[in-house]
């Protein structure tokens, strides 16, 4: 069954993915197409809002919808590498503080109105004005449209990672407002036919799409958050595509002869920050000993056999800036001795917080291993809103998240989260700040990689967190579905999908 992988996100990851997985595959003569080209997709996260610029700009459901309805300026094709979507070319000035983009000829929106640089500029200004999550990437930026095809972004200082930061920025008509997104006008491969927030998004082809018009007659994204219900719908044929399944479900789906299953590398790392502002774990030697006390190899093998692999860096190998480090070997006896030598107070109870259900077992496993050497841990499951509030307030001692790197660039992870001014981990290191500032002020890719390698070594050796696992994202789809674009960021592409008459 030929599969086309999203090369814009997977290219350059040969160190962790086979060459066959990276290569895009197409067929010139394939199976007979089914008369009904309708695809039903089971979506884990609800699609509540189609506005890609404001408060929902980084919601998984909104991003998935935006992938189908709207277009971006550029897309990632590998660490530090990009291809144009709406933009045919781009050029930074000498210090990468000013970026000039030239649009393709003949771009239109789905209502056949022209798409010009004025729409790009207005969309960007709307992102800034709404001050949603996406806007944090563009503090101090301005944008101009000197003519219909030219867009100029000006940063407050050198911004070599701008292309990566633009990965979730999509273009809408200049005159949109909050009432424009029931049936939004976009320039992506599909347009909205019907939208029931939190339930169903029904899409049909956009006849004015700048790329090749989809073969599908209908693409329906159905919100099915419950794992059991989503798996049942997939196996009965109610839906034909799903992703984000837990490992035990992936193993079960592989036994279904009607399904294709593939787990692909992502840009995310399971990250367990340790709050350096907590007196009991302020000493790097203590934090490193806690890391050494956990048998992560067994935890990964037991809980994540399909979607996990041991990590050796703060960012994934798919990311610009990845630098492998010496793994922290499991040795509970040495860990306890190191804690005693550092004067660790064993009467302290460490608060270990999480919010997403998939972290329940792993947090308990970590707490169990720490208990074996006498370290007390209180595992706290929190509602998402409380979790985020406490996260930013540093109201925790250990915090678990899957942390990715937007645009597959360490600038959006290490460069954003680890400076002293970020106040994310309680950790502050002037040497690290200087390295991150240098990485963020040069457009030389090799120099950026060198700076990030030095920064990651500091973060790893000082055990700002425990970094146990690189993650894979599992997709499953019916074997009569061809041309599905598997995406490491959970935004698969459906524009090239066709459905054959039989398996």
C-alpha cells in the first residue's frame, strides 16, 4: 500500500528513520478507485474553533483543521530546511532581523478573491492583536506589504529561526473577524461544508486551491476522544483513519489484516523538569541522582514498546540543534549514595504533577523507583487549566510533559524555555543564557548547531530535568486508503488521498 510521508517534516531524520520511511512514494497506475471518494477520520482532540489566529491557535483540533482549510508561507522539510507554500522565495538581511518573502503568482482564496501580501500582513497583525499562544513567537515584530507579492517581517533583533516559528501561521482574508470562522474562507485544499463544534467537521475540495485539487469528494473529521470508541470505529470501518493510540492498542491493531499501522518519529521528548527553585533539589548533583535512580529503560520497554525509545538529548534527532549526550545509567545504589553525599533531606516529599491520562502509569513508575531509595513523591493529577497555572507559577517539584520543537528547530524549545527570563524551570545559568543568545542571533546554521550543542550539554549535565524518551506517533488506516500523508506533528495531510474499490 503506497504511502506518501510528509516530506516537509520528515526529511533529514535519517538518523532515526529508515530511508524507506523517508522516501515519498507514488503510483502511476494503482487500484481502481471507489465510486464514493469519502474519507472519515477519527480525531482524538475536539475541533471547537476554526479561528487559527487567536486563543485556539495552538489547540491540536484547530491546527488539524487549519492544515486542511488554510495555507502557510513555508513548511519544514527537515531540520533547518524549508520549502515554499504560498511563498515562492524568501531572503533574510545580513543579521536575519528583516525577512522578505515573495508570493507565488495567481494565488486566490476559496471564494475566488485574490490572495495578496496585504492578506498575509493583516493575518500576521491579527495574530499579534489577539495575543493568543501563537503571538508569543513574534514579540516586537512588525510586518509590511510594499506591493501585492512582497511581505516584509521585521524583528526587534536577529531572528534566524523565523521560518520555524512561522510553521503554525496561516493566511486568511484581510477583513476577517471573530464571526468569519463558521464557514471560513481559506486557500488550503479543502473548504468547510458543515461544522458542528466539538463533533464533526465536514470538508469538500477547494476548486481554487493553488496546488493539485484533492480527489476526495468529502473529508469528514469526527471528534472521538474516547480511545475504545475510536478503535471500535476504526475496526468496524465507521472511520478509516486514526492516530495517537496507546501502545497496547497499536499492538492489537497490527493484528487486523484490513489495517495498515505505522509509528513515525516526532519532534517531541518526554520531559520531566525538576524545579531548581525548590531548595531540596536546587543542587544539580541531587537532580542527577534522582534521574539515576529511575529505571527508564524498563519503563519504556514496558509502557511504550511501540511509541518510545530511550532519549540521549533534550531535543529529538529530527530537530535542528540535536546533540547526543552520555545516557544517565540506572544505578539506584549510586543514586542513594550521591543523595546522601549531597545532604538531601529524605523527609521531603516531592510534588510530581501531570495532567494528561497517558502520563498516569509512567509517573507512578517513576515514583515507585524513587521510593526504593527512600525518596518520597506525591503524584498529583491536575485538570489542564490548574496544571498550566501551577506550571507557570512553579508550583511543583517535578513536572512531566511531551515537549516538542515547533518548526523542528531548537530555538522554539531550548531557546524559548531555558533562558533565565523564561522562568519555566526555576533554573538560571548565565553561561547558558549567553549560548542561547548567540544561537538566536546568528543565521549561520553550523554555528547555531554548535551553540545549541553546548547549551544542551549544560542542561543535560545539570539535570534541569530528566529526559527519558523520544516519542513516535502511531497511525492506523484502512488498506484501501492511498496517499495519506503521515505527519509527526499530528496534522496529517489528506489532499493526496484516494480510496480504492477494494483492499
